[in-house]
């Protein structure tokens, strides 16, 4: 995986990143796109699947992860 410097930050990142917005969050998935999760949607099962995705991404050389702030949490005033 090719690594590049991110703008003027000096951070080294992979050219391909992994967006984490829906990882482990079946409530975020809509329109029936959750079939690949299988029947077990327990916290433990979703956490295990999330770890498998993250491990596979790391093994593939991905070093850029887009982890947005939780949208369901109230923001402090």
C-alpha cells in the first residue's frame, strides 16, 4: 500500500482509507443492507466482526481511518 504525507500535517497515511461510521452499528444501516451481519446482532458479535474488518484493513496496509464523532451523543453547549 502506498503511503503519502497528508497535506501539511506531516502525518503518513495510506492512499486508501477506511470509513468507520457504520462499523458495528446495525442501527446506522438502512434499507435492508444489514443481511451480511447474519442473525446474531449482539454487541459481542458486532464487536468481533468490527475487529475482523479492522484487522483485515491493517493487514492490507491501510493506515488512514475516518472515525467521525458520535452523532447520537448530545454536544456540550
